[in-house]
C-alpha cells in the first residue's frame, strides 16, 4: 500500500495532528511492534548506571531548564 500526503501543503498544526493520529493507532497495537536490540542495550546501560551510582537525576523543572538552555 502506498500513501501520499500533501506535506508541502500542510501546516505544522496539520502535520502534528496527523502524527498524533498515527501514534494513537500504533499505541493500540504495541504487541505487534518489536523493539530493536539497541533499545534493550540502552535500558541495560541505564540500569547499570543507576546500580553503580553513576546516574544523575534532576527534578522535572531543572531538567526543562537545562533542555531550554541547550536549544537556545
């Protein structure tokens, strides 16, 4: 099946709405989506960093501030 969308004619809002529709549909069938091996690798590394005390945690407000400072 081939689907073509007029992306060059769509507004950003329309594109975001389309993404939300797709995500909602995909989220209903998560058992059909297989995670790639690298996802497990990332999760294993994060668990290791937590267990060894290497992980650093921020509260949500601080995390948002850090992200905003990096994208300016």
